């Protein structure tokens, strides 16, 4: 990508093609002190009030700076590298981190360790990059007192409160309103598929784990989706098309949301999985379609539950697991309450928290 000038017009050249950049696009980016607030980087003018026919009177490029005089008297100096970055049309900080697909053979993933100044450190950037690569990250020795989990989450972004509270205590209890609060095994699932929006990131912090069982399990929904797409395209097709109803009922709330089990983005690429077969209801479709749908759901369930794709590990007190609830499925093995206590605390945060922190640390450390 190259920025070039010809007859007071600005062009971007990509390979052999050359396109003019609209003068108004450049004018909107006027960054003199009358036009852009230094601190907030917000505009001090309203571009919708300007004449869209604005023209360039003079332009030159010197030392990577494009200087333009517009015919409305405004002068602007733009860094051509920043202009070039805008052609990616996607956020670079996050989207340049490539997802690494994994299955049960995933062995040596780096665990991180908590320290007091973690949240503003370069290590935090590495934690977030690892999170975006694998869809999860484990931080060890996180303080276990006074609901530290909430402080932890709020130091990255903001906790997303739900009807389960700001945080929830995962332990076996009488009259549970969710099977998570029992000692039963939990098959791989995504959390809260019935919410709109579905919580992006789940944090589980282990406070006590005295039982022999109660292993944590994770499955990469991205890997499984790609396998299904390759091996069973007709199953992949129907699971990316049919919207099902997810429902959760409690004493004072009835939550419901409709979605495909595999959601694709506008480029037909993987975006999100939802899976919680205790909570999903497919609408009435023609019998032949339901026939295909049920076979497809069984297949994806078999894949999610297969040992081939699952990793299993024991959370130790202080371990904090942060996972992408749109990409990964999680679960746990059964445990026996007579062997001792098992106590995890959980909460949710959204992607804008981790993305915002990631961009901030990238800027701070010039990464
Ligand atoms: C949950 C959950 C897993 C565990 O609370 O959503 O899946 O290890 N818990 O208890
Ligand atoms: Zn869960």
C-alpha cells in the first residue's frame, strides 16, 4: 500500500491498481489543534455540517507526512502510515492475533502468575494475546480473599452483572437454580446462551478444591466447527442456519434468546458457538429438516464430548481461568462432596474490556 500524489489528488496504490482517496475522507481527518482535541482525540467540528464537495488546493508528502491545504482554508498534516492502516477495515490490535486451533493434544500452554502491578504491565498484554490465540488463559496465585475476582475483572474492564449477581459462587448447594451448583458432572457447554447478548468472557477463580474429582474441561468450539465443516458439510449448513430457542427460568426472571448453534459473521467465517442441550428448543420444521437437524446436533455433541477435543485439568486454589464463552465450551467432572469443599467464584466481562485493555497496553508499550 502506497500513498501518492498527482494533480492535487491523493491516491492509494495497491499492486498495480491506483484509487483516488475522496478529499472529504481526508478533510474529515483534519487534525490541527482547532480541529482535533489533543487529549481525547475527538473532533472539535461536526463533519456533517461541511460541504461534501470540498477540494484539495495543495498537497505534498514529506517525511511520511501528507500535508494538505483544502479550499475551505483548513490545513492538515496526516501521517501516511496511519492512513495506510485504515485500509485494513478491521481493528488491527485484535484481528492481527491469529486464533490457534487446538484439541486434546494441546500440552504446553504458558500459565501466567499474578503480581501486584499486573494490570498495567507488559505481561498483561501477553496474557491477553494468549487469551485471543487459544480462547483461554490461566493466571496462577491470584489472591483468593474478599471476592478478589471482581477486583480482577474490574481491573481489565467492567464486570457484567447478571441475575446471578455481580459474581456467582460455584459450590454444591441445596435447591440450586442451576446444575452448576451441584456436584454433578457438567458436559461441555457455553454459559448463558439464553442471554442477549451472551456474556463474552467467563472468569472462574478457584478458591478451594479439596475433592478428588471436579476436574475442569475445555473444548475449542472453533476447532470442532472447522472439523464439522470439512467432514459433514450438510450438518454444518443446518447448524449455521436454524435458530433455536434457549430458555432459562428462575423465580423472578424468564430469559430467552434465539440463535444458531454455530453463528457465522458477515464473511461467513466462525463467530460464535452456543451449546447447552439442557436449554435448547428447536422450532417445528418440516420433518425431513428436523431429521437432518437432530442428526447434526447429535454429531456436534459427540464431537464436543469426545476425548479427542477435550483438555482436562485440575484448578488449584488461586488459579484463575479466563475463557472466551463465544469460542470455547467448558465443563467439569463429577465430584464427591464428602471428600471436602470445592468452591469456585465466577463472573463475566465483555470483549470490549479485553480489547480495550489490549489496545491500551499495545499503545503504552509501543508493541
Ligand atoms: C459454571 C460452570 C464449572 C465448574 O459455573 O458455569 O460451568 O468447574 N462451572 O464448576
Ligand atoms: Zn458453565
